[in-house]
C-alpha cells in the first residue's frame, strides 16, 4: 500500500515565517512540496533548512505566475499526485499543524474518506486538510477556495491548526485588494452559490470591525446567503452572523429577528439561541433572555453530529451561562423593586 504523505506549501516571499510551518509537518509528512508562486527572497533556502532538521525531502514546483487561490491549490494537488503521494496535506506559510497526539498517518491509512478536515485550535472553523491522491475532485474559488468532490469527508479527531495573526493594516489591505474583488467575481459568475455571499459578508464584517466600512453591507450578504442556501446549518449560521452585525449596529429588534430566523432554519443552532438571549436582554426582556439562554445551553450540551465548518465556541461555553446570570439578576431586581 502506498503510504507516501506529501505536504504542500504554496508560497511567495515568506522567508520570515515559512520555517515554523515546515517544522509543524514533522511526524506527519514524508515530502514537502514547495509550490513557488513568486519567490524572490530566501524563502526556499529557509524551507529547505527547516526540512533538513528532520530529514524531510523537499521538491520545488514552479507555479508562476500567480493566478488565484483555487488555481494554486489545484496545481499543488496535481503536483503531489505526480510525486507519487497517497495523500496531500496542506499547510500554508502562516499555519502551524498540531497533531496533539493523533497518529495522522494511521488515520489516513485506515480511513475510507477522500478528504479529512481539521479544526482551528479555537474550534471556530475547519478547513480541508488532507486529500486522497490521485484527486477525485478539484479546488474551486478565486479566494476562500474549497475542494469540490463527491466522495466521503471525515474529520481529524485531534489534529488542529493555528494561524499567525495578521496585522490590521495588512488584513485590511488583503480584504480590499484581494478578497473583495475575488468574491465579487465569484458572485458575478455564480449568483446562486451561497458560499460566496457568506464570505462576502465575512469580508465586509472584517472591514467594518477595522473601522473602515459598514456592518450593513455584511448584513445584506449574510442574509442573502441564508436566503439561497439549501443547507439548513449554513443558512442558520449566516442568520447568526447577520444578527451579530446588527448587534454591532445596536439594532437589537432586527438582530433578534435574524437570530430567530436562524432557529427556524435549524432549531439546534446554539449560536442563534444564545444571540436571541442577548438581544432580549438588551431589549429589557429578561424572562425571554433567560429562556433563550437555557435553550442555548441545552442545545449545546446535546451530542450531535459534526455540523460542518459553522461554529462559534462562545455559544458552547460560558456565553449562555453569563447571559442567564445577567437575566436572573435583572429579574431579581425587578421583583425586589415591585415588592
């Protein structure tokens, strides 16, 4: 059985950060595929030096000139297949893999899935991390790309990844110069695909959070995603993200309506229940806030199948408890004053 695992790393000038990305594949990959999309500095030398620390073979692949994210991912995947790999593991230069004791090789050799995803260390989102070779699908998307395939997808139990935090100025520049144009192009080509509307909302939300835009644009994009999505969990989570943005605008009645719309789509959306509780608390309706907080806590405690990449950890932790405590305090104060 072929057991060769190829780590693919798409890079341009990333000499300052690529070393630790390479080191994080130790014990996971046999080969590092360095996919050059425009290296002009010492990035390749740094990557090779890091790989030599634990005997990782490095193969450089020329994928210039840069076209878009999906194109580069597919070029990397095809190159990994040509290199004889059984599996391709993606690791970006700003990512760090953390096996957390999971035997990644054993998992890949035993699974019947064609794709395995891994959660971010915060538990807030997941990404495609391992793809069986030769590939049965293909990468799509100029930005916020995804792997489209008809096969089975599984999830690593413990393998996680982290990402280096981007400086606000760099993040804003990326959103404006890279993400927005790419997403608008995807929407122009695929108007009824909810994925691109969701990420358009996320991009507008990021720009607004950085003080350079308006949350209204994010709300519109999220609600459009919710409207056209045929996936109830995705639709509900888009409603939740719209509710959050409306909360930033202090439009609490509208935020509550968005959260409740999400619950209509997926009654097990703990995020929507928790945000409905927060809205009710802000609107001076503590009894309803308490009810929704308890509902969120109950939903979050149920052992349900993995919901896909839509999750906000705060709704599964102290968030509902804190709202419930605040609601009980208000109720007690009202009761005492009434007495």
